[in-house]
């Protein structure tokens, strides 16, 4: 035995930090003892950066510098990446070492969750419009022309979904899971993500999709599963907008607002949406969340960052609701 070479630890071996179903994640190099690998506060700050930079930079670019929408959103995305990289190094390291970042997407779960989410979100929207046709006028427009159409497709259809998934499902969901468990984390992160879209009709459509995005990550163990679902949803929506390019979008939303959708049709859509949501919830059960014994139940959830995030989300909802009561103060494009 004395002739054996000294034992060396393989760089591929890491201590067990989470009890997941068939997966092991290393502890971040800068993790302090007794601290979750990703905290709720870090997740909230990440969401704040994404929401704040997207709204602020795109609004300045379009309204002050009169840049096209696609270019404005691209500048907002690049600004988000820079700010996140400069201010959240420890969080980024924790994210890169998390098993969900390094696990390949489950394609079956991705397409299944997208199908159920698409049906549920559009069904809920149809139900809302059957009760409130004017709600169509509060949905933001993503109109562009020329080369900017392709920029808009790239940014809104691909880059923004990646950024939002990293913030809401990669960090906020994960941080809340470490403290309060999978159900609480999925509910809170989904509500914040849904209401962050502002427009009441859009919020109703986004909420079921947001829930299934969170559950798809918890079920598959891969952040990239929800990234794929989000890209499919946004690319389809933005692509449809590109096909409608050149048509009067105000006329289209006006026609929709003046169209009466029978309540019976709305109720049928609601039943279909609820059924899709129930199927998705029963199927996408949490399998890769931290075991109860490994959580940090005494770690604070409602910190400065989470409270500021809630305030920002409420402000976005208020701004998006303004046109309903004060049409002359229409903030579309923000």
C-alpha cells in the first residue's frame, strides 16, 4: 500500500449540497456557512434588474432617442447583462454551479408544458375578453418595420425569455425553494412574473403559463426546459405580430374590443384552461427541489429587495391599467 500514489481529489467530484432525485450539485465557492446557495433576496434583485432595465432603457430609447422598438429592447437586454455581471458576481457563480443550470432540457417536458401552457393562457384570455372586451386595448403592442422586425424577433423571441427565465426561475424560484419549499416558491415567483407584465388581460393570460414554467423546472431539474417553453411562446407571439405587420393594430384591437364574445364560449374556454392547468399541475410534480431537511426555514423571505420588487410590479400594473380610466394618459410602449 505504501507504493500507491498519494490520493488526489478529482475536480469532477463535489460534496453533496442538495438531495435531488438522481443529481448532485456543488456548493458555490463563495457560499457562507448556514446560507442558502441562492437566497430569495438575490432572486428578487435579479428580477428587479431585469424588469427595471427593460422598462427604463427601452422607454428612454424609444421615447427620448426615438429608436425602433427592437433596437431599444436590444439595448435594454445588453444593459441588463452588464448590470447583472457587475453587481451580482456571487449570485452568478451560484447559478452557474447549480444543477439546474448544468442539466440539459427535457424536450418532452418542454413541448408538453408549452402545449398545456399555450392552451391554458389563451383560454383564460378568451374568458376574460368575454366578460371585458375592452381589455384587449390594454395589451401592449409590439409593432415594428424594416430591419427592426428581425431585431425584435431576436430580442423579444429569444434573448428576453432567456433573461427572464434566469431571473425568475433560475434565481427567484430557486432562492424561495431553499427557504420555503417548492409550492410556495412556484406560487410567489409565478404571481410576481405574471403581474410584472402589467396589462390586466395579459396578466390573466400569463399567470397559468408562469405556473407551468415553474413546475416544468421543478419536475425536469433543468432551467433550460422553461427557457425553451418561454422561447416557443414568445417567438410564436412575436412572429404572429410580424405577419400582421402593415395592418392597423389600433383598428385590430378596436375591432376586438367591439366584438362581443358569448359568455357561453368564454365559460367553455375557462373549463378547457382549468383542465389544462390541472393536468399540467398533476403531471409536473416537484422532483428536484431541496429536501425539507436541507432548507433554511429561518432565512428571511421578505427583504428590501423582495418588497421593492413587489412595489415595482404594482407600479407596472397601475401604469398598464391607466388607459382603462384615463385614455389620454395611455403609456403604451413603456
